[in-house]
């Protein structure tokens, strides 16, 4: 399992994984419902920045996470600008980025094993309707952990194209898709070898 956890002694590091998951859910919902204008969306991004500081991370870590999410920014902003005004597109894009950054902060301050255990406990009541808490928790944890991996693939593609003097284009998206699918196959093979499937 890919782990993005960075050891630390901040209040966020010490908080239980379940509480952090619940906090992420509440904050994501609040941001989605409240941050609908430029000022409130900007305030949400500032709140995320403060959350990183609360987790013991400086501006450099925050900026690295934002840089890793730049393709999400470009994709969301471009699609939003087709249908909405610039102000609405900014607010919607900022909301999405804020939630993605919060998820990144969760993975930075929480061990993957602790996240998996917390998700399993939260999903335990669903066993009565045929849901396997371990499989669902594992899938969600793996999904959260793989988001920055795809971001790293995008960075490597851009750096390779820059080294060759090639401009970004549709090929970049295809290359990113191919790399992501290959990685997904590798992960699936690794899980299959461990009897998880």
C-alpha cells in the first residue's frame, strides 16, 4: 500500500483517524455548501492553509500539494469556464481544490493502516446489508492514496516534454491515461499476488 504519511507531533497527527475522517467529511460538505462565491471560496482555501499549519506543515508543503493538484485545477477550471461566468468558475474550482487539499492533508497526517481501520469501523453496521467493510475501506483508502501518484505522473510527463522542448497537448492526456492504467494494472497484480481481489 502506498503511504504518504509524514511523521510528526502536531495535534492533527495525534488526533484519532476516525475523528479526522469525520472532520474531512464535515469540512468537505461545508465547503461544498457554503463556498459558492469568490470571497467564501477564497476563505475556504485560507482555511485549508491554516489546517496545514495546524498539522505542522509550512507553506512549502502546502504549495507542493497545490502544485500536485494543478491538473485538477486546469481541468475543472476549463470545463467550468465553458458554462459559467469567471467568478462562478473560480468559486467552483476553488471548492474542489480545497477538498482535494484537505484529503491530501489527511494522508499526510494519518497512517494508511489507521485510515483503513477507521473506515472499517465506520462501515461495520453495513455488514447487515451485505457490505464487506474491509473491502470498501480498503478501496477508499487506496483511492485516496493513489490521487497524488497520478499527480506525480503528470509532473513527470510535463518535465519530460519540457526537456524535449515539446508543448503540452492532447498527447499529454493520453500519456497520463496510459501511465495511470499501467499503474492500476501493477497495483491489481500486487493485490492479486497477496490474495486480495
